[in-house]
C-alpha cells in the first residue's frame, strides 16, 4: 500500500495490456514521470505524471482489520491520486491511437486488485484501487502545463482512489468496568 506501488501498478497494467493487444509495445516506453523528466526531446513515451495527492475526504482515516483479535486497531490515511496520461509519439495519429488504447485499458480495468497490483509492494488483503477519468478545467490544465518545460501536450487526467498509506496501530482506551451515578436532590 503506497503511492509508488499504485503508480507502478498503473504503468504495469498499461504496458502488459498494450502488449497483449498489439503483440509488442509499438516502440513506446511506459514510464512514471516527475517534473524533472519533462525536459529535452521526449518521443515514443507513454507517461503517467502524478501531479496531485489529496486526502480522500470520504474515508480520511480508514480502519483496517486487526492482525489478530488481541492486536491493536489499525488505521491508514486514505488518499486520492491525480495523474496525467500523456502519449509522446512521432505523429499526431500515432499519439491519438495509443492514447485511445490506454484509455480503453483504464476503462476495462477500472478496478485494480489482486494480481493486477504490483507484487514488489506490500498490499493489505482485499486492497482495491479505482481508476476513473477526472475532469479539470481548461484553465487548470493549461496552468499545470505552464509549470512544465515542454509546451502543452494532449493528455488525459485520471483520478485513482483509495490509496492507503502504511497502517498505524492505534491504542484503545481501556474498557469501562465500573459506573458511578451521582444524584442531586431536586429543588422545590
């Protein structure tokens, strides 16, 4: 359960399914980009750029099952990850075809769990990651691209939720075993 594990799972899914559909990777390299990667000549890449991390307001502190009945409660911070999917090809037609293929893959596999999660990361049993198209305004999209070195490039925003951080044990207050009632006389 991690941000990096979620990113790796998404890239692995795209790469594996693109290969199964086409029999090869079409000369593309599939990669997670950081702001430092947006420099120089970028060609023949299919990239995911994590541009924002938010707390999932619907599940902020997510309660996880106890390891054993006697172990303390566990909780994890629940996050939403926002990515830009971008295809960097040699022609507009090639970029658009590859982008459509990637969008179809994310639509077909909108819920990642089990074997679709990257095995190099530790996952809680029953972990599911939901992938959905995200809607951002043209102004926000252009502002995002203005902060990067290359000029605007066709890209599609995605929302990935709920990503859980490493669980923390929570000590519980001791059980109440006595009760004291105080009575006050009624005033006339």
